[in-house]
C-alpha cells in the first residue's frame, strides 16, 4: 500500500474521495503546525535532519531516509494493509466480522479509548522539547527528532479516526488534543506519566525505554481491536514505535558502557569518585530506573478494572499477542492471579481474568522490561563489576491501584513511613541527583564527537557511520 505524497495531507486512505473529511483535516492541519511551532523541539526549525519517512506500509519495507527540515516533515495518515475476512478474535463477539463503522452503543467508549491514546502522543513531544539544547551528539539529536516527528504522526493517526468516525464530537476532541499541555496546571495531559518533566537525557532514555514500551503494549492490545480502522492504525504505529524503544534501551546501555569503562580505567567504584570522572554512577541510574518504571506501571490503571473488562467483552481492546494465548479468548470463567496488600503483607489472590486484564498487560510489560535490564547487566558482566540493575517491585512507589500510597521497598518489603522516609533518597532520584545529571548535559554538535558521559553507538542509522552528519545546522 503506497502512500500518496502528492496530497496536502499524505495518506493511504483515499482521503481525496471524501471531500468533507479532507476539508475538516485540512482545517485542523494549520492548528497542528502552530502547536508544533509553539511546543515542539526548540531551535530545530531551520536544521536539516536525516529522518526516515514512510513510503509504504507493506511488509517488504516502508521507509526512506533523507534530510528534512522538521516543519516540512510530511505527517500523514497511514493504516496497515487490510486483512481480508478478518474476524474479531476475543470477547462476546468472537468470530464475528470486524467492523468498519462505529456502532452507536460503542461510540462513547471507543472515543474515550482513542482520545486517551491520542493524548499521549503530543505529550511526549512537549516533555522533550528542550532536550535538543543539551544533545550528547548529532546521532542522539537525530534520534530525538525522529521520535518527535513520529509521535506527532501518531497524533495524526488518532485524529484521523476521530474526524472520520465521530463527527462533531470527534472534531472537538481533535481540537482539545492540541489545547492540553504536559504539566499544565489548568489543562494537563490525561495520564500522569505524561505530565512529568523530562529534564535530561538519562530521563529521556528511560522514558523511551519504559514509557514508550507501555505504548508498545497499549498499541498491541488495540491492534487486536474489532474496530478495524483502529487496529490497522495501531499496527502501523507499532512499526514506528520499535525505533523509540531501541533509542531508549541502547541509550541507557551506552551510558552504562561509558560508566563501567571509566570505572575500570581509573579503578574506582564509589559513586562520588565515579561522578568526579564526569560520568553517571550506576546507583543514580538505578534510582532513575526505579522512578520511571514505577510511574509507567501506573499507566496500566487499577489491577481490577470493569472498564478493561468491558473493552474486552465488546471486542475493542484485546490482550498482548491475543491470538498466541492458549485459552478460549472469552474468559467468562477463567481466573488470573494478582498481588494484593493485606495489612503489612503482600499476598496473592485469584480474580476473574476479564477483570484483571490491566494486570495481565502490566505483567507482560514487566517481563519485556526485564529482558532489557538483563541486556544492560550483560554490559556490566563483561567488565567484571559486581553491580546489577534490578526492576523495582511492582508495588513500589505506586500512585494508582491497589498499592497507591503504600510504602513498599524496591525489593517488595512493606515498610513503615519512618523507614520509607529514611531510605527514599536511596531508592528514588534526589534533587542532588538531578542537579548532577543536568551538570553533565553540555551540547555536542560536531559530527563523530560524543559527550564524555555516553559511549558512541555500536553502529549508525541506515548503515551510516557513527561519525555521520546526522543533523545539518543552518
């Protein structure tokens, strides 16, 4: 399925065949560009960036690379190829044909799902808008900008669905997506993690490793949807999302690599001695991991959710890799084990599997995160150092669900307020940690040069070298 780039709005949905929809989206487009200029990446408009752009959505290859000025990037509407005879794979309507239009009884529920997903996309751009000013290399600056333009395109994907299928309500929701702002006291973004600051590159890499990974799991669940336009939109979004996860995992990995190199070279391990070398000590990286992991776990919502159960029963949102799960895909009588808090103890209990879908998705996510952390630990293994990174316990530092406000250590021990207060600085980033990391964030923009606190990548983008001029400044 090739993409029509001759249109004002690139697309593969035959937008020119629906003049009313085309006019509505062309009316929204300048407002989007105004939003981008206002809260998109600062001081980036005149630079030429070596970006990838989708040229098709088929499995044989879909992207081309070239220099683009970001305000000229061709954001558009791209849906994955339609699967003939596709059926709903779960819930009460399992086995029925997927639907192209929104039934009246599902209208408000589907709109809510799409708006919530859509709201995360511009929020990421807003959170990251100042990072270009402290980039550790042109390679990293290019990756930041690639993430930014694709988050912007993912906003387009959701706005198209709102305009195409929800009439005036959808148009109003599309306007509201440009009016909310990450961290704004009056009009914040819908989900808490998307109102947090991303003040430095360690935070950015943790965000793309952890929070964008949540995006992977949410999009994968929506890719199972019986509402086929949503499923096809999110399937292609997942193709783009994979690079964001790569940026996060390899970014943190390169920080770890540089730190252990410095530790071995200078034969030091104490955090203050490591910091004196101008690299980020491993315990600080662990505290950043603890914070961003716990904040992201909250994005999955409560452990028991009637909304998630309803979405599943209606065939609107499935599980991760739904078709690969060996059960009846209805879950009327199935159970799922989840963790509960009983006084000062964490205990297991079993609940109806349909009510525990949020927890099932969260557990799948945790297993995926653990695989990434294991790869970071292999970097340390090669150095012979004894340190190991760990994912914090799922009950640690939670603000939503069963463990909201509970005092649980990263190792899963229920602790009192006094012990929590005493150890909080050991478990979560402190003001001093943030100040130190920010002190390292000088801008490096010479091709082939990298900041002292991060190692070069193993290879470049699109088979280019690590010394390639990924960004050209005006």
